[in-house]
C-alpha cells in the first residue's frame, strides 16, 4: 500500500519522474530511439533532437544507437580493459589485479593482503567499489550484499549503453593504492579527461567526496573553467595544485582516445605516478546538466560525428 501511495504522490508532484521510473522498470521492449527520447525528456526537461543532434548530451544518445564497435565491450570491462590499455600505453600504468571471481560466494578474502579493493567489472560511476584498509575491521557480509546488488545492475537495459551489453559480470580484487601523507578519510584523486576526436579539451577533478562532493573543470593547461555540473557545483575558491606530470596524463589520454569521436579517460595520480582508472563513453549517460546551458552546445561543437 505504501508503494502505491508513493507512486501516486510522484505521479501528481513530478509526472515526468514517474514516467522516467516507469520506463526504466518496464520499458525493456521499447525501441532504443523512443526509449532514449522519453528518458532524456524526463531527466533534462526538454525533447532531444536525435536525428540531427547539436548538443553534447544529444550526441551522446546518438552515439549509443549508432556507434557500436566490438572492442567497446572490452574497453568498458574493468578487468579486460587493463590488457587493452597496457598494450597501448604500457603495463606500468596499470593497477595490479589480485583475483577475479564469477560469483560473490567465490570471494576468498584469505588469499588477499590486509588492504585491497573490490569492484564489479561491468559497473559504472564508482558505486560498486569497496575499499578494505584493514581486514580485521572489514565487514565482509556487508560487502557481499553490496556486490550482489551491483551484479544485478545492467547499464545496457537501464540507459541503452550498448558496450555493457555483453560484459561478463565478475568481481575483481585490486591492489590498494596508498597515497603518502594523505589526510585521514581522504580518497584517491582522479583526473577525468574529456577527449573529443582524440584531443583533450578539458578535464575534471572531484574533491571532498566524503564531505560535500564538488567538482571543478580545468583547461589542458590547468586553468579553472567557468562551468560545472548542476549536481556537483564548482568551487572557484578551491585551490588545486596540478601534478608535474599533467602533460604526460594528457598525452596518454589522447593516445587512448585517438580513434574515438568521444571518450573520457580517467587516471589516478598517486605519489607522482600515473595509474589508469577507466574509460567512459557516456558520462552521466549523456543526461547530466551543466551550470550553464550554453556549455551543452559548446561541447557538442567539439564532438564530430
């Protein structure tokens, strides 16, 4: 009864949110074009032009439907992508994999060191990452519950992100990467490079994830850009010391994205060393809003289909 009342309340107060949730839950039969059009309208507040896209967010939807290369499945697989990336830029940039399992019940923490990271191979957004800094305090049962839930997620069905359709659903354990002299509770700093037709146009740095999550955008030369994401407001007063090897990260990102019309390449910079994070074709599934509406059009001009 409570769920019915909740649905009625959403329908009355936020009809498009109701439609969005309804389509996500029961719209697997809907063709891609119609499905993405409805979900875009529900989340962005406007109808997309998917036949002649101009906006960045529109072009991301177009790419979902029209750019489906077999290697994309490997590129979004958190396990398989490591070999792919190592063959292009070198294995020294790869965080070591400690183990891989098909099912959560196969996970053997006894074979792992005192510190490690668990993640699923088919997920996105970092929601499926579990960090263990001390096995004596590690809540394995809670971790298994979270990973079991993560294994049921399907980005292909949810947002029609084709590369994820055939990614094997597995769990991997990775080496825990320790930052020297890091503040208690701080997380790894990653740099997300937005590459358009093989060229880095800007990059994003998230900060204060565990306090009040924010993100700033920067030009390739490290200058703060005057825009951000509506859900992660930029903080102009935040001072970011750029790493000495920023130019190397940009060079590596462009090397990995040289054959792609759009690709986001993520790196960690740990104790002065660069480590590969992940590759992303559809940030926020192409349904994220910016602090300035004109940015969507500007970024769209960078993306040549």
